[in-house]
């Protein structure tokens, strides 16, 4: 009987996930670390069992589903109330990150394009990692959790203009059509979210039919999720942003209350594939040869991002407890920085050596990020701990 050659690779992958996951959990670390390590083991630097591009494609759907779940869980009223911190804080953080890189680049005579690109890259935190850890620690509803999620969402929105700026610095001018669609898409999202805030609950077409059929609810929720991601992507915005708005819509609809717990297994699977795809990018030979400068840059990224975010949040009125903890949560470099690095490499802003260094630092911050957060987590303050306990008792 014919056996598909992919089957042994799947069996080996699941075994490696269970083995590495058990070891990682034994040391109290989140599953995210296990998924990245699994990617290293299964990728080109290890057993080389999978096509990295195929896994990366699956991983993109993992990010979409993750932001879809965030939209269903986030406290929209509270998020909108704190818009000043999210928007102003994120813009200041990006500007200060670019300024910090400019201070370093001045000593090495870096061109403006490289300075801006690296500044943008280190300013973007990992939505997937932070949200996964907040969910695992049941801190999504705490003040620190809501502040972190708000900033992460604004960072996702800023990805599109960042790509435009990088393109301009690389000699590529954005078309009038792209700018128009991005503007119209942004306006449509603001109108939709404003409507959800005002109405608080909505009803979907064929609501009576959906309310009594869980299978139809599942496919309607997936249709909304991927349609919104497709629309925002077509508008030149982040697909993750569209998925987040889709989550807000589904959370506001009375007909889809059953959806959340039944999509959870899919979220776990796709998010695992996403982090595994990051692990597959790791070039162990390069990292072993240049481990010292990579480690130094990782520590610099942690310190810089934590200090910048904590200082901005405290200046905007948040307590030092919350500010330092959110700064730690946002200290690692995120998944969208891979996109910026790839664009910079293609445009000649960054050399192959620089690209590999950036990849090593991003993966390193993702790997060591949970440990850095755990070090500063005890300083998150009594209110944050109580919030986490309340969320845990209600979950």
C-alpha cells in the first residue's frame, strides 16, 4: 500500500515537539520556546525534513488566527480608552529606537537607509510571543496586558508606512493607488470599530440559522477572519490587523459565542507552525561563528526596548510597576521585523552579513525573551498580580 513520504516526517515532528516541549516545560518556559527549537531541529541546520517556505506559509495563517483570537478576547472599550498611550507611546518608541540606532550608526558611518531600517526593526515587538505568554499567564485582562496589546496593535498598523519609508530610502516610490487604498482601508477600519464600540453587539445575517448550527458558526467565523485579512492585505495594510478587526466583529455577534473554544486547537497548531518556521531560518553555523556580537546585540535590544518603553509609559501617566513590566513584555524583536529585514536585503540597504546578523538577533530575542520577561515579572506590581489572579479564577 502506498505511503505518502510526508507521513514519517510528520511522525518525527510530533515526537520532537513532545520531547522538546516536555523539556522546556520542565524548566517553566512557554511552549513558544519549544516550537522555535523544534524548527531549528527540523530545519536546514538540523534534520532538514521540511520545505521552510511551506512551513512559513502555514505560519502566516498562524499569526492571522492568533490576532483573530486577540480580537475576540480584547476589552475594546478599555483599549479605546487608552488610545493615547497606545498611539503616542508607540510613535515615540519608534522615533527613539531610530535615534538610538542613529547614535550607534554614526560611529560606523552607516547610511540613512540602514539606520532607519534597523530602527524600525528593533521597534517592532512580537505580537505572537507576547499574546501567547499573556494568555498562558492569564494576564490579558490586566492593565499591563491591555497596554501591551494596544501598543502591539499600533505597531502592526505602522508596518505598512514603515515599508513605504524603507522603499523610498531604497529608491522605490509608492504608487498613488497604494497610498489611496491604504488610506481608504484605514478609514473603513476606524468606521467599523467605531460602530462596534457604539452598538456593543451586532447580529449577523441568517442569525437564527447560525445560532442553532455549530458547524455553520465555525465556517462563518473562518470566513470573516480570512476575508478581513484578505481585504486589509489587498489594501496594503497588515493581514494581522484585518484578522484582529474580524475578531472584534465575531466577539460582538451573538450568533458566534460558541466559536472561541472550538477554534482553539487550530490556533495552537498554526501558531506552533509559525514559530517553527522562525526556527528554520536559523543558520547555526553563522550564529556559532558570530555568537559574541549577536549576544551583545541581543542584550542591547532587551535593555534599549525595555528602558524606552518603560520611560514612555511612565511619562504618559502609568505607574513604574506597569511601565517596567510592559517594557519587558515588548523588549524582544518581533516577527514583522523579518519582513523589514528581507525588504532591506532585497533593496541593497543591508548586506547578506547584516541580514544574517539581524536574523540571529531577532531569533535570539524571541528565544530569550520569555526569560527576560520572567526576570522582570515579579516587579509588575500588586495590581497586575491581582488582575492575573482574577482572570485565572474566571477562566
